[in-house]
C-alpha cells in the first residue's frame, strides 16, 4: 500500500490549481491519492470546493505513504493553524519519505526549520526570508527544486506543471524522455511532445 498511496493535505483556503496536474496524472499511473486534514470535518478550497477528508493527520504515518503533498493556502500566512502539517512533513522527511510543497506550504516548512539546510525554492526569496528561517543560502531561483537527498520538492505558486514534473521524476512515473515530453506538452503547449508520450 505504501508504495502506491500518495497523501494530499487539504485545509480551508487550499489552492485548488496547484496540484491538479500532479494528482490527476498520478492516479492515471497506478497511484491512489488520499486526502488528509487536521480533523474529519469537511474543508473548503479557495475555489469553493468542499472536500471530505479521507484521513486525519493522526491517522497517517510515513510508512503508509509514498509521498506527502502540501499545497498553498491563505492560512499558511495568517497564523499557526497549519503548523501541524509542517510537523507531519518533518516526520515524513525524518522517516525518509518524500514531501512535496508548493506556494505557501514552503513558508510553513521554513517556519518548521525544514528548509534551513536543504536546496529549495518558493514564490520569491524574500517571502521565505520574512519567516525568519535560516536557509536563505540554500534558496534556488528555479521553477521547482528537488533537494540533494531527493526527499523534498518545492515550487512557487505559478509552477504547478514544474511541481508535477519533479514529483513524477521522484516517483518514477515517467522515464526521462517521456517526462521531458510531458513537461513540454503541458508547460509549453508543444504538440509534438504528444507523439513521444504515446509511443
């Protein structure tokens, strides 16, 4: 089960668009995506979609998962309500299970100290600097970054396709040539890449 289950964190003000490519293509390639929230109560995304979580944070253990995905949300920047998700990310990383964070979730990880010694990116460097974290020297100006250990994937809010690319690379969803073609198709609208994907 662990090898094929991906856990997607959900919470109020979840940024709907940031993980659509990731979750859709994972489920088309044999993975099961399960949602995890702080409680069993429904949450409402930024787009107004209500989600009934599959699990609570207390239910989910790293050994039962292939990956934890943390998406952006307004709540990352308005208080500590989402801090438990960053602590769960710490447990995953310490267990050697990868974590993928995009947009505001990167600030949550910064506050938790998880970006202090890992290569990472976000919306802009000064967004993370405002958290008071100590990892500024490891910040990369890139669309998405996977750290040297292959355990932490980060991306800014405008890069959901690059974020998905890094997740697919980490989980081995596509081989190199097809991964490049997938990215060219969905990021660059390169129709010629479709032939490579279909081959």
